C-alpha cells in the first residue's frame, strides 16, 4: 500500500520571540474558513518534484544508457543496466502516480468519492506498467527529433552533442515524457515534468500538446506551445515562437470551457521563425513558412509564406 501520510518531522516548538499567536490563528481561519480551497476529507501527500527530477534522469538513462547512464558499459551489460534502472524507476513512478491521483478530485467533487490508498496504489502501478510499455516508442520519437536537429542545424556536429547540450532537444525530451503521462491520465505528474523542463530550458510546452516526430526547436528560449496545439511531422520552430490561444470560450454560466480546442494546428514540414506568434484554432498548411516576428491569427494555405512587414521596406 502506498503511504500517503506526511513523513517530515515537525519543526521545533515556537520560542515565543516573534509573538506569532495571532498570525497563526489568522492563517488557520484563512485555511479553514475565509480562503478555504481544500476539499473535505484527508489531505494526502503531494507528488515530489525532486523525485520526478530523478525519474526524468533515470528514464533518460534507460533510453540512452551510453550517454546518460554508464558510458563504460559493454554491450553484454547494457540490458542488465537498463532493466535494473527501469525497474527501480517504475517503483518510484508508481508511488508518485498514486500521490498525484489523490489530488485529481475536482474542487466541487464530494468527499465520499475519495479513493482508498489501496485503489490509488493499484492505479499508480497500472500507470507505471503502461508507461514502461511506451518507452520504446518514446525513444523512437526522440531519435527522430535528434536526426531533425542534426539535419536542421548547420552548427550541429554529431548526435551526442545534440542530445547532451541542446536546450531545444532537452525541452522535447521532457515533453515526450510529460505527454505520455498526460495521455495515461496522470495530468498533475505531467504538468510537473513539463515545468521541470521549462525551468531548465525556457521552453514552455503544455503536456497535452500533440507533437509529431522529427520535431526541432532551434535555440529554444521563450517558446510557448499551448495545450491543444497539434504539430505534424518534420516541423521546425525557432526561439520566441508562441502557439497560443486567441480567445477562451465560456459556457452559459460564463465559466471557461476546459480543454476546448483553441491552439493552432501546424501541419507537416512547416517552419516558423524566431519571435512569430500564431494564435487561435488556425491551420498552418503543409510546407508553409511563417516569418520572424509575424503575428498570425488566420489559417495559412499549404506551401505559402507569411511574413511580418519589414519597417525598412516601408520607409
């Protein structure tokens, strides 16, 4: 059974030096009454960001053991290293997934619908097994991304350089993991893995975004890709590109409709240059090019080029 109870030791008893009684009482009122956002029922342990950072490292080592695992392993020992690393990582993933599922209840969901620790543990184990089954496919996508980076960047000299040092590739790696978790229903874990990637690379990709193979983000910093974006095969984008929403549909009561398709569709073989912004559920047709710093809120036919006005040409 997964332990969902807090384990950190309590802090030392207050000394009284700071005269905190009133502040502590106000914080309690805020938690329990005036600003209460907790659902009724027990408060489980949240997933650990530090544990997830370790899991990303371990799963990366499983996919690329000579680069991120043990480089001195001979061929006969590689499978053993991968098996041991994957097994240990899956144990931890199952626990973190169980914790995340405990936080999946909506704010208005009744406490009676709360799942037992045993049920959460079983769900976490099922997710870990399903994730393990997808690792070969994830590796295949990442290798296609590496090939796209090598083909698309004249400064790239070899695959190890790209895999170990390119921030755009690191961002894609985090997204491939996060997207797999998102599709398996571990949305909180997926968001945390995505945020770990954003903190490391400056690239913000929502784990719900669907991205085809051979994807290359050159330079990387400042790229934003929204939840419902759909990106095809062999797409290349540059730093500062935003694939965002233009509007946020609401229901009859005025509440935002969650998950509504509101981000662009980018078809195969598209190039989007630095600083471009594409907003709304528009389609950038196959083989089209969006120029640097362009602002696009309409669909673009296949094979066409859209550029921002050049101030120097307008003088």
